[in-house]
C-alpha cells in the first residue's frame, strides 16, 4: 500500500518506475499457499505475468512451481532456482530449439497444444534418448465471460486441442514411444471474476477425465490453469484475493481419484496488486472541453490500457487539494491510444505531482517496450 512514508520516499526518485510492495506480495503468496495446501493442490506461477527477479525470488521461496510459455522463461525459472520438476511449458508455437532445451532441463511436463506438436516433441526426445511427460491442453469451449482479447477457451481461439481432435491425439500418442501422457490441461482466459465460470470448467474436466479413463489412460494430473481476476477498481479494499473461495470451487466440483493431482497456474492474482506504476505530471493542458494530464509514463511502461482498453485506478498521491477536476490522463508517446484513463476525477493537479497507476504488478513491466526509443522502465522495492 502507498502510505505517507512510502510516498515521501518517492520524492527524490527519477520517474517513471514500478514500485513493488514486497510485503503485500509475500502476504498474497502465503494466503494462496495456505488455501491450496488445505486441499493438497499444486500451484505453478505463470512467469509471463511478471518475471522481475525480486518478484520471482519471493515466489520461488514460497515453493510454487513455474508455468512457462517460452524457452527463455523455462531457462529463467531454472536459473533462478525453481525446481525443474515443478516447471511446465505451454505455448502454441514451441520451437524445436525451445523443446530441445526444455528436454535437456528435464522439465516436469509439456502442455501440448496440437496433434502435430506431439509428433515433433516425440522426434526430438527420441534424438536425445529421453522420455517426455506431456499433458494435452484441451480447449473446453467454456466462455470465460471476460474481455474478448483475453479469452482463450473457445473453439475459435488459437489455443489448445479441440475435443473433436482427441481421437487423433490418442492415435498419435500410440505411435509416440518417447511420450508419457500424464494429464490434461486447461486455461480458459484471464481476469475471470465470475467464479461460476470455474464451476463450468470443472464439469468439463470431469467429462474429459472419464473419457480418458474409458480410453485406458489413468491420468495423474488435472491442470486447470489460471485466470483468477483481481479488483482493479478497489485495490486498497481488496488487496488479496479470496483464494479459499476459489480453491473451494475446484475441491467441490472436480471429481478425481485419490491419487490424482490438481494443478493450478496463477499469474495475475499473485502479483497484480503488489505493483504500481509511479509517474510525474509533465504538463497540465486545460482545454475548453477537456483537461489533460500529460505524464512521463506511457504505453511503453504500461501497455494494458492501450492494448485491451484495460482499467487501472489512477491516483494523484501528491495533491492535497479538495477541488476535484476531471482529466484525461495520457502518456508522452506518439499514439492516440497512449491514454491511461478518460474523464478521471482527481484533485486539482499540477506539474510535478506524483501519479500512481495501481494494480500494475501483472502484465505491466513485462510488456514494457523501447518504442520511441524510450528507456527501459526501472523498479523500486519496498523494504
Ligand atoms: C497466461 C497463462 C496463465 C496465467 O493466467 P492469469 O490470468 O495471469 O492467471 C496460466 N496458464 C497459461 C497456459 C497461460 O498462458
């Protein structure tokens, strides 16, 4: 949280930067771990949400595994000390090089996204004389009721294997001597706030679990992915997700054998609230119809608003003014979509005031870019 002392410590610092509240991160991780432990559930952290090394170190320490979507993420997780037996590798387009390196690192499991990928992994594993554990990423055709740009579990999405392809998968697996099918995997979307969606997912997983058993596969792992949403509107009121309610749904609705493991891949819900993007107002433009605050941070530091019209809470953390004014809060980049919020009600604001863009710990720093030849954004950590 951004208390007075934290804010005054920002006065000396060059902006923009990401501020990470490591205490809140630890509390969030602890809360998630306790809730998961209650049901014996396994949690893998989705590195793509944030691969800042201090953040990763806190996650490694709590004992979570790593969910990776590129060869470099696999390498980073292992280099930073994640147990390779807790590393899983998903992605629709794994290259031969990435697969080979992951095989050499003896990762726990490949989450395979197409029939052809089975054949390719099998061939590369044969060359190395290795066996590869695989799970099939199945597209369950469950609507996540989230933004169209971040839904992934419908048949029209590029991700995963469709249910009508499962017979072909089984045929392919019979021909793939180096592959060991250990589970099925799902990931239906992100920023899911309606927990009913996860109940629908469970029912689908149950059907498929039975289907595989009927076809002679006693799966060890049911991997239900991630996607749990956070409260972007009230970060101070809801800094930590209700992980108990989340895991309880899966415990209640997933029908599993006693020896079957349930795996999760949480990204956003673990790291979003601990990060804020801190910026200074460069210019105030008062117009006839609109007022603009022009910040020294833009879409190059936080792309979500430009990319998915995402909402982030914006606060002026310097101003003591009681006078409220509506501003469009924009960045300095030469793109019209470089806008953090329209008609945002803020205390009267001035050049030099500090602006906090909240809930920016997930899909923030990782998506930063050098567009306009901008400098890479820096990070600052709580003590
Ligand atoms: C992105 C991703 C996740 C994490 O999603 P969140 O919405 O951040 O929880 C989990 N699994 C896979 C395969 C992903 O691609």
